[in-house]
């Protein structure tokens, strides 16, 4: 008997610039992560959640042919590549809304990028070091001289892994919005001064590495330059079995930790705009467009384990 080729259709989802959204690639990475969790003998329920992340995707096909996701299950694991892709889209959208509004309210304000570090640590010390880092950050930002010209901030905790000596480098990136008076007279805080007050806030005896720079207006304007520097904190982890220890350390290190924090005007605007939580909130709607999707047709894509791809349900 002739085998009749089943005309199954593979999911194709492209963004507005025609770039493939690569659902398949992200799903494969999430499955790899689930495998590593399994090897690490994590709880079955946790493995199951990551393994089924984005299994079924329900879209509405708009009249122009583009797809809009309207229903899916996302595991929300801190290390999940699928979820972190959704989070980074949502974060970019929200940050641009907040920055736009902040510039509108304070057009003369300036932006700074501050990077605060601590000495590298071993995997076991990661969790407590991140707590120390965020507590010290709060102490630093309560200082009179820091507060004096500060309008708002956005801070994000990032962890990188040093393969050479197998240590971790937790650090904080801060996008600061300051009054222009920050650059005048005794208000200015030099790199050396930042280093000193960060060391005091950390309560350590060494001088930690600190980087401070002004965001310069580029061809894309101030807004573009600000958004370029305020990236969502997910360094892609190499998800191979060799790095099983890294997955274990990062999972435990980031466990129940908030990576993002907002202050001052940024916090107020975030509330005013009723922006949802990036880390633990809804990962289906990455922007808050109130698009009417009732006219489009429904497209359901289901992950096929054997074929390792998304197929459309007929
Ligand atoms: Zn996920």
C-alpha cells in the first residue's frame, strides 16, 4: 500500500520585521533544561512543568496573516529559555513605556548606568551573596548624596559564570535617572566615590569594582540609547550536560530572588500604567495592546515530541 504523505503543517510565526520567532528552538532548549533537572534529580513536578512549557500554543491569525498568541501554558521557571524570551519581550516593552513617560515628565533629566559588583563567589554562596547584594543596594540608595538628585531607577541582578575558575559573578546594573544638577558642584559622584560608598554599603573591607557612565544621546536619541543599555538580565546559559553544575547553582542561587526592582519616578509610572510583573506575571501578553482579536481565525500549534517541531492542529 502506498503511504499517503500526511500534509501536516508546521507552525510558522514571524514578527513584524519578517524574522522567525523560533518557537521550536526555544522549546528544544527548554526540554534540554528539563533533562538537566531530571539528571539533577529535581522534583518530578518541577521537571514536568518545564518539560511541558509552551506545549500547546493558541494563536489568532489576523487578517494580514500575522499571528497573535492568546493562550498557552508557560512554566515560569527562572532558567527556562522559553519563559525568559517572553520575559525579555515584556521587559523591553515595559521599559520603553516607563522611559518614554519619565522623559515626558522630566525632559531635562539625564541617565546614568551604574554597575555594582562583588568579589566572585562559589556556587554555594550565590544565594546569600545575591541577598547581600540587594540589601547593600538599598543601603546605597538611601544615602543622602545618592538620593539628592535621583529621580528614578531600575535595577537588575545578573549572574555570570567564570568557566576558568568555576566561580560566579553576581552584579547589579542600575539605570538611573537624575536631575541635571547631579553634574553640578558638589553633587557629582565620581567613580572613586561610588566605589567607596558601595564598599561601605556592602560592609566589606576591599574595594569593589564599580562602573559608572552617562548615557550619551546617539543617533537613536536619548530614549534609544537608554533602552539599548537597559537589557533584561538573562545571560544565555550553555545548556549542556557539562554545565549541569551551573544549572544547579544558578537555580538555587536565584531561587525566590527578585531580579528586577524599580524606584522613584520609575516605580510611580509603572504603577500608573498598571504594568504587570515581568518576572512572575502573565507571559502570554508581552505588551498591553487591547487589540480586538475576535475577528481572526484560531490556529492551534502542538509540540510533536517525535518530530521535535510544532504542528498545526486540524
Ligand atoms: Zn518555561
